[in-house]
C-alpha cells in the first residue's frame, strides 16, 4: 500500500515536531512515548524525502523544507479539529436558511404571523415556506422536501421523531349577530343551524354528526369546502356555522381564536362531547443535532406557548376526527388538522 495515503495522525505528529523542534517534547505534547515519536519522525522523513529536523549541537533545527511546511501543517490540524468538533450553539441572528413547514391552511394562518414575528426579530435571515397537507402521509420528511410537520397526522415513517404541542377542542364560529350568540346553546339549537363541513374529499359528515346522532339529532350541512380558512371566511358573511379549534384547558384561546377574531367571528361552546384534537410537530432524526432546526422547533413551541420539555407523542389512540379514516389515529400524530365534524 502507498505509504503516502493520507494519515491524519502523521499530520498531527508533523505539526508537533515542527512546533517543538524536539522528539521528546513532541511526544509529551501528543501524550505518547519518545520511542513512538522517533519512529513517526522516521516515517515522515521517508514520506517527504527530507530529514525535517537535524541536530545542531544539543538541539534540533528544521530544514528549509520543514520551515516551508510548518504553517501549512498547523493550519491542517486546526481545520481537522474544527471538522471533528461538536457543533456549537447556533446564533439565530446569523442563520441564512429557508425552513419548509407542512401544515393545514388554518395552522399556517394561525401560526404564520407569530412565527414571522419571531424570525423577523431573532433570525432576520430565515425564510419560511409553508406547504399544504397534500403531501401528508408521504415521505416528505424522510426525503428532505419538508423540514417540519405541524398538525395532526395519521401516519409517520417509523424513524420520524415527534413531539406533542397542544390539545385542542372544537368551538363553533359564527358571525356577529348570529342567533346562536343569544341565549343558551343547546344541542338542538346547535343542530338546527346550517353548517359548513371541511373536507378535501367532499365528505359531508364527521364525528360531530355521530355525537348529534347519539341524541337523535341531525344537522344540515349546506356546503363542503376544502379549506378551514375558506370556511371561516364564508361563515363571517353568512348565517352558516364553522368549527374552530381552541385550547382544551383554560388560559388564552391562542392564535386560532385570534384568527377567528380577524374574520369577525364569535366563538361559541359546542354542547356536545367531542374527541380532542392533539397537534404536534414531527421531523426527521437527521435534524436532532441541527442547531438551526432546533431553534425553529423552539420558535413553534413559543408561538403555541408550550414548554420545551414535552415528550414524544403518546401511542394511545383516540377517536378519529375524519370520516375518511378507517383506522384509529395516534393521539399526537402530525400534519393536517382535522377538527371534529370535519371530514377529510
């Protein structure tokens, strides 16, 4: 075998010898024995066809070739050290990167302003590309087309990492002055209103219809739309009722309620027992130690006001929120959000 094939240990030894001008001191510097360092010097002399260090009285002095190599050898060692060093913490202010986030339209509309405010303040070099849930269930995370999925997804590749973000409940959204804004909203009154269903497949029914049927009630769905935001826009200008997710427990109603407010919608409690919708985020493990991606995940948590200590998505299933889903879904699978009563 050609002895000149790159051996990083030889470069490190050459740097030490040329810096110390002494086999003994170079050995001490590299925590090896003088005999081993002497053998390494002999090997370097053969490879470079130059004595490198020669005796001058009681000391060793470098040859002209050694002097010419000294700075380059030191630079190579520094570059190797930087190459093999753990990644340092990322300063978001220095990031120049585009993150692709897959999310349903209501999530993109609700989270977008907050995320853009965070990136504009902390990471002005970061751009966001939102993708719709049309690639849901595909290998977008695995093949790198998507950096982060946010929402409620039926299927994830086995190696994908995920984290719960929020548990949501469904509320009704109606225009100002709607009859449901006055007086007690009973299941019968709720069912008697005209409703909007959201489904990419054109389905009219969902889990909310199951809950109504348990009380011998039936609602009238007068239109099916493929977009949650479109449903909110229509509800704002008609007497139709749409569904809007809000946090399941106390506190601020969050960015979804802010989005409803932008449309001038009033939120009304639904007098039915409906399955929770758990949203979270998912990413490929290649990004676990990626400082920039870690910062992006932190930004999503902060916009949704969730702690960074959330664990992995729990494996226990809950009732599906989509009539198109035949199999139970995990409680925190991610992607397109499908509120109760909305068919996929």
